[in-house]
C-alpha cells in the first residue's frame, strides 16, 4: 500500500525538563528529533516514511 504518512501532533509539559534526556528516550531511526532549550520536537523521517 503506497499512501502518505499520517500526521499526529502531541504536546507534553514538564516541571523539570532535560531536553537531551527526553530526546534519548524517543530517538528512533524513523524519527527526526530536534532539541532546544525549552522543547523537543520529533517528526517522521521522510526518507523512511514516504
């Protein structure tokens, strides 16, 4: 089946936040993970999900 990937968005808030610690837990080959001082973003890797 060849179809576009579905898009989902989630937003989580934490009292204590260590972006790198969170990124290490969610990093996968099929995700692109980006960290900032106050956020972690994850998106489907377009080279895997086409």
